[in-house]
């Protein structure tokens, strides 16, 4: 199994519940096909670099997962069929990108722990 990273942008007109439902749908799709979720992050509502479908903002979400290469084509078809998705991008991670992501998560977790300790 290869490790992949997918970033997708959902339309900004969705409520928080609709965003969670859409993210849950894509996560369930991967889990049903034997994929293993390594990490996921919600980046929230962000400004787009350029208008997409006359929208200037979108809900960004990141999935990092391990999957069989045959799953990716059908996963991307799911994105294309869902009208809530403005854009998506899936890339296969090499060993250097996997190591970078792991070290980045460790550093981010340590920084958050320091911030929480300082506020108490």
C-alpha cells in the first residue's frame, strides 16, 4: 500500500453539519475499501487564490492515508460526483514526504503542548 495525501475544498455555503457530513462520507469511502487513515486536518474556511464557481472562499480539508493504488481512481470519481467539492488534489507521498509530515506533526504537537502549558 502506498501513502497518499488529499486536499479538497468544499463550497463555503455549507453549514458546519454539512461539512462534517461531507468529510465523513469521504472518510467512510476510504475505510470501506481497506484504507488506513494516517492523519486528517480541517483547515477551516479560507480565502481562495482565485474565484472558483464565483466563490472566493472554501472549507479546506486534508487527508493523509494509506491505500491500494486501485482505490485512488474511484476516490477521485467520488469527488467529481459530489457538487459540494470545488477542487481536490491527491498525491502519492515518497519516503521523504512521509518523514517530513511526521516530523511536522511532532513539532506542531510539541508547540501546542507548550502553548497549553503556558496558558494554565
